């Protein structure tokens, strides 16, 4: 299959839309606007945030049609344009996106569900495809703009793309459930970019089936082969997260069970490890995010050292709760349920293990490698304050072994207060819960446990003199991550 990449401009639903508009719910309108820009039916603008993002949320006219229907964004601000046309009750509906495209003179139709072969057929014919997915664990709309020669698909993902990243690549299995797609009736007017490749002598590979990673198609053994579908998906996610075939190599053997863990070895000296007993401690997230404890990747040498020196899972460290990483002191580290193991690069003979701290001067901070505070923390430490704008690599630029996206944290402490009324201010992206002496601020603990752009929320509470227990819980679903808490006597 020769690689195909369509010429469609990119718009990020938050960074490239109007600053007074919160685009966190605008994946569907943004994907549709990108397609319409590719068809040349929108005029480019010179806004500071980009040429096309204005059409996502602002009222405008095309072909005598005014797109003045409005819908509230996450902050309750009413927005028109593509957002008002496509959104209802915070969701993008395929039929609304179709009507929005048709009003611009571009024929379109919604098809349920989406399927891989139809997407590939349309893209190779020069027509982009808007696809509703559950990529990264919850509903998200993306625009397919190409197909690679290995069968994976190229996307303009309006949310998950990082600044400077060229294109988003997903296998069909990584997209999760795909309940609908929007197909256009004609190719883009501009010529598509085709990577040079000879015409295939045989029928092209139709690409991977659902839940299959294309990078595995030539291997005799697949990542997670033979496991339950959910466990195989966790193995695949760990494999991709840690560099995939290029870094780990394709496994040559099936997963096996060892001391309560499921393990699969990769030929480049790595082991994928999953504690299936964590399932009993996993919960569902109110926003539909996957919160199962993931599988983790360790170098095979570190995996063997953990088993030999510390008795593996039955031993005092118990099961891994992070991938192998480099900590703030420049040492290699793996975090476990009961503590952590550190060593200098390449010097596992001098490995040392420590238990997690159990005494805290201010905030006890617990970070989790899932967005639902599920199972066991991946990192525990004492922190003087909660005042974070996390980088795109995650907490401490990834040096805590905590994921860049889809992580959560819990901070707890005892704090002294004078008698009086206090203003508590919380700034978060995405969700939070705040408790004082076990009582939620606000009254409903889950009011702000949802995907949201950074916003400051204020709460007042009368406090008696003395010590009070504070608990602050937080999750990040992707993109920008902010967690801040402060209080002041009025």
C-alpha cells in the first residue's frame, strides 16, 4: 500500500481557536472545520491564533446561510459557528456535522458505525473522513487525512497533538469504539501528497483488524497475544508508550504467568509486566476514562534483579507501578507498591531499594498512573504546596515516572487555622475534588470532577481555630495540566 497524505490544514481545538472560547468540547466542530478548509470553502484569516480557528466558535455567513445557532462551552459562554451548528448537550452529532458541511456546498453523509476499509477507501480516493472514536478512553472526534504503507492511519487530531508534532498516527485498534463517521462526496480540490512507491503487484493489504497493532503484523507473536482483550490492550498501550517495535522489538514468545504477574519478554532486552490482581481495585471514571492500572515496561535486567534481590511480587516491593525512568537525581528508577528501586545507569550490581515515606511535614502527595486514583500510587512524596502547571512530559518533566496524560493525584494534610471565614481558590485543568474535614467543597463532590480547561473556582467556609484535615484530588485527561490550591482568611 502506497502512503497517502491529504493536504488538509490543522487546527487545535484549544490553542488555535478564539481565546474567549473554551474549545475543550469542540473536537467534532474543529475536525469538520479542518475538512471544510481543505475543500477551500472557508477563507483563511489572519488571527493571532491561526487562519481557521475563528470558524469553530464565531457566527459567520456562507452561501447565504448564517451559522448563528449557539451552544454553551465548558464555562457556559455561548458560541456559534461550527460549535453551535454541530454540538448539542456537549456532544457532536454526526447528522449535525453533515448539515453543517452541506450548508457550505460540500456533500456529506453520516455512516454508523465507522469501519476501517471504508475509511481507507475514501482517504485513498482523496476524501478526508471525520471519525467518532473512543481513543484514549473516551469520546473524541478526529479527522483522517491519510494512510501509511503499514496500514496505520494518519489523523489531524484536534486535541492530542503536541506543539510542533507533524501528524498523528493511530492503528484502527487504538481508536477504540468508532460509532460513526462522516463521508464526503468528492475528493479535495488540491492534489494529495503521495509518497513515491511502486504500484502493488497484488491486492493491497487491507490493514489491521480492530484491536490489532499494524507494527505487529509481520511477527509470529503479537503483543499480549492470548490474553483477554482488555489485558491485551494494556500490553499494547505499554508497548507503544515505550517506543514500540523500534525500541523494544517484536516479542518472540507468548505472555506467561509468574508469581501473580503476567509477563511478556521483548527481544531488545525489555519485559512488559501486568499485575492482573489490580483489577479488583480499579473503578470507572465519571467521564468515561479508562482507569484500569496499566501494564508497565522494565528492562529485562532490572526485572531479573528485582526478582532475585527482592523476591519479585511476593517480596517487600511487590508489583511495579511505573515504567522504568530517570528520576530527578539522574538515577534509574522503578516504582513499586511498597517502595522503589534505584541504580546508576548500567550498574545494577549497586541497586538500592527504599520504602515510600510515611512521615510528612506538609502535603502527602500521591500520584497515580491512571485518571481515577485507582489501585496503587506510582509516586509518593512530601510537597510544600499545590501550585503546578505540569509540562507536556507530566509531573517534574516525567522524572517521577508518572504519565504525561491520563494521570491523577491526591494530596492530604493537617493544617492549622485561626477562627474565621476562609476563601479557598482552586485552579484546575482538568478535574478536582476538595474536602475539608471530610466535607466536600462544593456540596456535590463530583461537580468539578470532569474534563475542563483551566479555570479558577472559589469557595468560602467558616473554620474553627485549630487543626483541620484537607484533601485535594485531581485528574488530567490530556493536553494542558494545571493543579493549584490556596486559601486566605477573609
